[in-house]
C-alpha cells in the first residue's frame, strides 16, 4: 500500500471555505423548498434560521469533541463526505414531506398532527448535513494548530475563510443558481463540490477509505435524477400546469383553468400563483377583460374626483406591484394606449407575464425594482398610482408608512388618486384600519371598497377633499362612448363602498409593526375560522 501523502494546507482552507459556503447554501435553499408550500413569510424564515443555528451549535460541540478524540484527516474527510451526501438528499426526501405539509395545512383544515409530523421530519432532514458541516471548522482548527503560540491566528484564519464561503453561499443560490437550475440541482451543485473535496482528501490520506466512498456520487446522482421529476407542487384542482419557475424572489406557477369557476374565472383563464399558491396574483383570458376580482376596482379610483370626471382625463398611471400586468392590461383596454409605468421587483414574474399573460402592451413601461426605490426615481406626476404589492402574509413594510405615502402624494397630479389593495379577514380589519390611519396622516380624503367574495379592501386616497357621492355623479356623467366595462365597474364600486374606520396605529419608517400585526391576524383567524387557505383567498391579487 502506498504511504499517505501529507495534506496540503490549501486543501484544509478549501474544505473550510466550501463547508461554510454549503452551510449557507443549504439554509437559503431549504427556505425555497419549504416556501413552495408554506410560503416565505417572516415566520418561516425565522424557523429556518433558528434551526440552522441550533444545528450549527450542535456541530461545533460535536466537531470539537471528535477532533480531540481522533485528530486525523481521515475522520475529517469522512465527516465531510457524509455531510455532502446528506445535503444532496435533502431535496429528494423533502419534496413528498412538504406536499404532506401543504395537504395538512391548507386542504385538511389544519390537521396539526400531520402538519407537525411532516414539519418535524423536514427539520430533521437538514439537521444531518448542517450539524456535520458545523463539525468542520473546529476539526480543521485542531488539525491546523501545530504550535499553541499561533493557535489564535490559525483559528482566526479558518473562521475567516469559512465566513467568506458563507457569503458566497448566501448570494450564489438566490441570485444565480436557483433561477438558473432550480432548488434541487442547486443542492446537487454544492453537495457535489463538497463531496469532490472529501474524496480528494481521502485519496491523499487513505485510498482504501476513498474507494469505500466512491459509490456516493453515483447513488446521489441517481437519487437526484429520480427525485427531481415532476413539478415542485401539483397544479390546483381544475387547472393544468403550463410552467413553473424559481425566480430570484419566488417559486412561480402559471396554470390554466380547465373548468368554470376556479378562482371565479372562466375556463381557459391563466392564473399566476406564487410560493404556496394560496393567492392569485394575476389573471389573463384572451377574450374576457373582467376578472370579478380586486384588479377591476382600480378602474374606479379616479371617479372619486368631483364630477364630471371624463375618461379622457386619465392619461398617465403607475402600478406598484405590476405582477403579470392584469391592471395594466385592463386600463389599456378601457382607456387606450395611455402611459403606464409598472413596477415589479421580480424579473422572473415580468418574463412570465410577457410570455403567458399578454403583458406586451407598447404603452407599458416595465421597471424591475423595489417599489419605493423606483417611485423615488420617477419624475412624473400621475393621475392614478395603484399599489397592489400587499399579499398576506407578505407585506413589504416600507410600502406602508406615512413617509412612503408622502412620497406617493408628491407624485400625484392635481386630481391624482392613490389606491391601495389591502388584505383582511372577514371580521378582522386591523391591518385595513392601521393603513387607513396612516393614509389619513397624508391625504385629505379617504374612501374604502370591500371587494365582493374576497378578503380584500381597496383604500382610495385623494389629496383634496372628495366625496363617495362623486362615484354616482360620475357614473351618470359618463359619455356614451365610454367602455362598457368601465360603466359596469363603477356600478359595482358604488355597491361595494365600506365605512372608513382608522385605528390608533400609524405606520412610520421608524416603527411599522406590520409583521406582528399580520401574524396576530393569521393566528386569530386560524383559531376562530379554520382553514388558512381562505385567508386572503382568490379572487385577490
């Protein structure tokens, strides 16, 4: 047998870097696995981060003990090989479990036993790779220290290299790999890099052990090829899946209804579903303009202005939360080729909107950016600013504050109107009332419409004093050639008017407890009304 070759120092640093990188890559990618079913709310993120920290803590303790008992490179590289193998198996084993979680949480009216069992199993699945990866840094430190006088320096170098790897593991999956190859193969890439280093190290120090581990790459490849088949989540009943994609921000499905009534849409309607798929974010039918849902009501906002407000008065609007362009398409159909600036943070959604939802209107200027940042860069004054960027529990707090709405007001034309789509529960209007109080800090008048058959309220704010009676007057004053759908929408808007009831809570840039409020609403809804799938259900946007 050939004598083992001394392990070069660069290999220890490469192992440390790759282990740190893989640890954060697993954390970011696991959140996507779970997010495709349970969403990516702060609660989900908090659970993932907390579990990763717990597993790393256990790994640091275990790695230190193992290194002191058997401070050999062979032991380190074996640990690394099993960490890589376990990381690669996570998406294969997690997919059926996350689907069981979805069934328990949304379809089975909160079956806590099934939900708890599936959730615990998913947590255990990524416990193994993260704990083993946590062993690496203390183990490498033990092997790298040959002189106690330089132990601090050696440990500092190792943890610095590990942290540099963690930085790459944080950004690499989200910005590059997941959108390009998907979550499953992102796991495979990082696990493969780690396994290659482990096998290289074993080949240097113990060739027999290296041969014993050569079956791992083949087994992992076969498991991934089998486990990666099929969609991440089946299409809802009554629909067919057209495509799915993992974008920098979301897991996205485009489905088409095959029967009447799915999300109250006709057959042949395309729906945009994000993450857990419990809300519809855009719709498209090639011959049907109306959706019967929240998007329609944005057409009514300008008619809260004093009569006569003619359709010709509207010539420039902005949509913050463009999604796949339902609002922009409706306004183009009703008003003609008016100028529309549409802001959407997710470039993947924009691409799908252009491919599947007819979002190719030449009058639409698409801006891929955060809504608040994009608004600050725009110099135009708008007749209507539509804010459709809220979806319980995903509320971007920076778009809810008094300061933000001050910026919105500064971008309105003299008769401009801002409209905000706000989620609620049937008997819980806490978020609506807090937004109402916040808007009243900035605008002279505020009106509300409760969208029928949904848990959505549209708040309409105007910088000048206006009255809800203006809707009726403007409906009567519509010119004969006004689009019929506009007339129908104004009629529905009048019957959907709701009282405005501000709370004592005002959101500011310094204090906007949006997540706390939404989480409390969700928990109260589950306790009082049951099925979470109904909370903010479609038709909503």
